[in-house]
């Protein structure tokens, strides 16, 4: 069974399915929502770019 869609029930590998990541920016440890799964704990589709989201970039199809 082959599909072109990314399965939505695969745990996020960046946060190991927890939906949060640890950050030590600023010298203080804090828990933040995972930018790769947007805090859901499940993998998002291949078009999701966590680095662009963090920079405030918008995908070309959403540019004004």
C-alpha cells in the first residue's frame, strides 16, 4: 500500500513524541513547544519547515 501522503501518526523524532524541546538559550533552561511538530508530538508533512517558521519566513504560497 503506497501513498503520496506522509502518515500523521508517526511520532516526531525531534522531540521523541513529547511535543516539547529543551532550550538553553540565554543561559537558562526552558521547555518550548517543538518547532518540528508544533507541539503535537506527531510528524508533520514534508512541506513543514521548522527553521523557516523560527525565522519568521513564510512559505512562497503564503506570501502576500
